[in-house]
C-alpha cells in the first residue's frame, strides 16, 4: 500500500486537528472503541519495520505525528464509528 491509496483514510493527528484536541486524544478514543472496530474494514495497522517507507512518507507529508512508530489509519467507516461514539 502507498500513501495515495490511503488518501481516504484518516490518521490520529488528522482527527486530533479536526476536533481541535491535543495529541493523544484520538488514540485514547480509538482504544476505547477497539471492540467495535474491525481491522481491515474500519482501520489498517502498519508496522514500523515492515511499513517504514510508507510511515516515513506520511510523516513527510505531515499526515502523522513525527513520533509515530506503528501506524493506525481509520477508513471512512472507522471515522464514522469513531465520530458517532463521540455523540
């Protein structure tokens, strides 16, 4: 997978910014929803070693935090569930 294929996916940084929250806010909410989210459908997980090039590219694009090691990207369905849980 490359960064273009993730253009419709959303990072924790992007969710933090969208909701005007500090770093870590989206991650904490994601962790509380893990039972309701399905990997491969609602989110994708990328390993810091196996997917280093992708993570570096997204970091350079400013889409993820500089400190990101392993990466989670939410799909549109994942973002919808995430934001519905906030209501």
